[in-house]
C-alpha cells in the first residue's frame, strides 16, 4: 500500500488536485484521464452523496489518480465512510480549534492511535490488502482554515499531532476576516487576504505540515505554488463545463453576428 502524494512531496513536487462536484461516473472518468495527481470528491457543496461517491471512485480507479474527499462536516461517520470507500485522504471543512483537528486525526486512524472503526468494505479491494493498522501511515488529513476562529487558533491547530496539512478555503476565509466587504469567490487579490495566506503557510511550515489552496484558475494555482503551497486545487468539473460551454457558444454567436448572451458564472 502506498500514497503517491507523499512520494511527490518527498521529491519536492507540488500536488495538482482536481475537484469533482458532479455525481456522474463518466465525468469523473474524463477528469481522471487528464493526468491530475489527485481528485477530490466534494461531499460538502457538490451534488454528491455517499453512494454516488463510490461510483466516482470506481470510475477514477483505472487512471491511478489518488482519490480524496471533502467531507460535509467534521463527523466520524462521514470521515470513516470516505476512507472505507477507498479515499486516501480527507479534507475537513470549518475547523475552528485544535480539539477539532485532533478529532479529525483520530477518525483517520485505528486504535490505539485513533478511533477509526475497522471495516474497509471497498478499500480492501481498491487499495489492496493487507488493509490494517498499516493504513494509518498512508491516510492524509487536511484541516480547512476558513473561519475567524480557525484563523485565530491557527498555530495551535497546526501543532496538532498527526495532522498532515492545512487547506485554505479562500471564499469563506475572506468573509470571516472581512465580513461582506469583498465579493465571494476564489483567487483573492486583497493584500490582507494574501497576508492571511502567508500566515497560514508560515504556521504550517513551522509545524512540518503540508498546505493546500483552492484556486479558481491555472494561473493563480501556479502563483500559489510559487508562494510555497504544496497542493493546489485547479478549476473543477462544474467550472470547466460551464466555462467551456460558454466559450464555445460565445464564439459561434460572434461568428454568426449575434449578440452575446451573458453566461452564468460558477463559484467553483
């Protein structure tokens, strides 16, 4: 058993992560075939439930991409279900305290280290046996820093034993730190938000953790790698479908001399 993401980091290379919000195995298969290092199934804001997640993971398996999941909330059942389905890591949203970060770590690992219950129903086949206590070494746990409380407790969260990384949710973090002064969205340019990103990076690196950032464009993702982020999430299936369809339609209308129709914009 192995986790290729750890191997990339050990080699000094960033992880390029894709995002799946659509509960369709074929779209997941298409995304997986493009060469991402990992793909994250979004169980929080995506239209994906636990059963649909299994279909996406099955579709992704042939590509060799590393499967991850963002769980809906910090809940032991949700974390364990994602791991038992075959995910090699979990991103947990809205982590406010080191106690919550410690709970995440415990849900990821078997006793005596943690509280995970043994029952890798699909993982035993998709990841391979023996699937036992040695699996602890290969599971990744990222705590999302995206609330005012989480940012205040940043250093304490980063020092949580067994935590693997911090993952920045830019939209929620911006709202949390500035109220509604700025628009919703990714790819922040406000100096105080970029400084918040840098503070998260500093705390993570001081604690020996990996860092992830949710990005809305390839250009911003490359910029984030330059800042020192170890994992960057590129535009996901929803954004790629919307932007690709809109661009194609706009081009045809322009060639036909028709007025452009404003396209709906995706937050992801």
